[in-house]
C-alpha cells in the first residue's frame, strides 16, 4: 500500500517517480496520468513559491524518463500590461528568433531543492488532486448503478450511520435506512440497495438502504429465477422494516403459480429473503387488475365478506366478521396500513355489526329526507330508499318509467312525486340563493360554472365572497379531505369535487386578473404609440 503522505516530488530517482505514480494509480483505481498531473501542479506550486507567485512558472514531468523540467513562460504582446509575464516583440526577438504576438517564450529554470515547508505543500497538493480524481471515478462508476444491490464490509459506525466499504468506493447506510434493532459491527459483511448517488461538496455520496421496499424486491429477484427471467413480475411492495412486509406478484405464464414460485420448495426461497431481512415476516400476495380482489388479497390472512369501492376518491370500505377485526387491522394497524401502501387505496375496516348499523342509519336518514321534502308517509319513503333513491334530485329528474317499476306505484303516484320533488328543489334553491346573498357572496361568484347553491352558501360561511377571495384559494383549501379529526378540511370537501373540477373553478375565479392585465398592456401600447389606435 502506498503512503500518500510520503510521495516524493523531487530529489528522488527519476524512474522512482513514475513507479510511485503507477502504484498510486493502481491503488486508487485512477489513471496514472491524473497522478502525474497532480505531481506537476505540486512542483509548479513549490517553484512559484521560490521564484515568485507572480511568475508564470510551469513544471513538466517526462512520461518516459521521469525528468522534471521547470520553465518560466513569457507571452509576446504589442503592449505590455504585466512586465513580469509579458514581453514586447522586440525583446522577444532578442530571446528567440521569429517570435510573434501570441507566442510564448520558454525560459528554462534550474531544478529546485525543496525545503521542508515547500515539500509538505507539494505533497498536500498531490494528495488533494488524487482524492478528487478518485471521487470523480467513484461517481462515474456508481451513478448508473442506482437500484442495484451491492455487497460490502462494515467499516465504521457513527451515531447510527454505517459506512460500508464497497471495495472501490464507500457507501453510507443512514440510521433511517437501516433495519430497526439490527446490529452491524465493523468487519461484518452486509448487502444493501443503492437508492441514490449524489455529488456533494465533500465528494460523491453513495446512499445505501436496507429498509427500502425495493431492497426486498431485488432480493426476491436474486432468489427466484422466474422473476429474473421476467416470467413473474413484482407489481408492488410495502414494508414495515424489521417487522412485516407484503409483496404483490403476477405471473405472465398461466401454468406457473407466482406465490408458490416465490415461496419455493418448503419455503426455501422466501426464507432466504427473511433471513437477510432479520426475520421480517413476508406475506406474498397474488396481484389482480380488479381493485376489490387485490385489496381482499392484500388484507390476508383476514377474511373479507363485503367491499364497497369509491373509485373517484380511491377509497374502499371493507366489511369483515367481528372475530376477524383485530386480524384485519393488525397490531397497531400494521396489516391494514401495509395493505393500503401495497394497493394505493385508502382502506376503512368495518365489522358486520358496524356496517349494519351504518346502513340502518343511512336508511333512516334518507327516509326522513323524503318524508320531510316530499311530504309522504314512511311507507313510501322506505320504498324509495329500498329501490336505491338517495336524493330528491333523483326523484325529480329520473324517467317516470323508473318510478313505475316500484311495486305499488301507478302513474298518478309517480307523477305526483315528481311534481313534489320539483317544487321542493325550486323552493330550496330560492332559499339557498337568499342565504347566499345575505352572506354577501357576489353574483360573479355565483355565475361560475360548477358551483351549486349549497356550495355557494358553504363558501359564504367560510368568508369567500368575491372572485378574488376564491381565486386566492389553493386546490387543497377547497377540497382537501383533512385529517381524522376534521382539521385542514377543504371548504367544499363534502361536495364530490375532484382536483380537476376544483382547479377549473379556481381558474375561472382568476380569469378577470388576466383580463385586467390585457387591458393594462393594451393601454400601455396605445400610450407608447402616441395615442393612436
């Protein structure tokens, strides 16, 4: 191993200089040329310290013989601006025949004897340049290896951060990227996933992870030949590092069971991955293009009796038997949380009793709405709810044939219900418009497409009364669902608007800003043209 602090820069055998440059290059895995350039810069710096920093002194090491040549360079110019580094054409002619403007006169200098301080400075320059070349090589080598698994040896640990010797470079596993409660000591062999390579002020940094979901996916790819060959695809992964994980797989060959292939004979393949992940329990799940089926699979080992999907909001309600509730949720919500990460759906778990109670509550609420709004008895109200009617608008605008399909309804009853629903909606709209005006919501806001009277009242109650008020809102301020306590909830969160619709409403409110800008620009153009239009 070459001692970087004892690299000779002068006063040594010439061939020894070349040998040491080669040795350093091999050890640091860089080009010998980089080391020789570093030596030239070091000698050059020391020579300038002796002859004067203002002089253009350059050093050159012969790549074959190892000879060190020192020379002062003088630029040939018409008019001198720096007497130390420049000469006139006349002076240059006396020194070198045929010298022209732009040429350099090379004035050889005698070899120098390095003093202690100069030698130390030269060595520092060499060490710095070699380190820079080594870092550049490391970055170039690893920048395209993101998403690979690498093997290394633990070099040291600092406050939970682990430095790993990768052979030709060093990587770091930060505390939050390591597996909890895993104890790695210097000298231990370790496998990790490269998730980022960045150039920073202190040099290129190779960031490794053992908790990244893709680390587990890559381990399966190494253990399961069918994944490596592309027969089986890993569709998604969710991990609670060191505790539990779920992985969804799909087979492109109908004759191969993806779950069985990943488990292996007597669990050999999955156990190899579990062993690498410090005993992390892994649920291998069959992926399905049908969201309901996939989510039911994802909640395994819990059994599911019913699902209700809201595809617009990517939310799903899952009903499980009472005795399966704790299994579906998992310890500290782990099972449902991992299933949600795996499927990218928000999952709400309900027991059969809770779902029954909620359905009964919804049934009673809707029935009462029809009783109050349409002035009907509870029998008719219950019939409407049972047939799937959920609002008075549906009764008013549904084709009369749909009402006639309800048992016991004739043409007279159906027509009367439609008329009562229309009257109710008209009166309700008038009431809401009056309330909106009393709240101070301007007509310009009410004219925006997509805003219902109910929404306008909600905006007024939130203090949004003008186009500028509405235009100043961000999308999440308008429709964000908020947290479980209702904090951060958008003003119109309960009205079924999606992000695209909310953006259209906000941009419609902002439209007059741009109209004003066009008017101002037009006026400015007229003013510049002297009032001509």
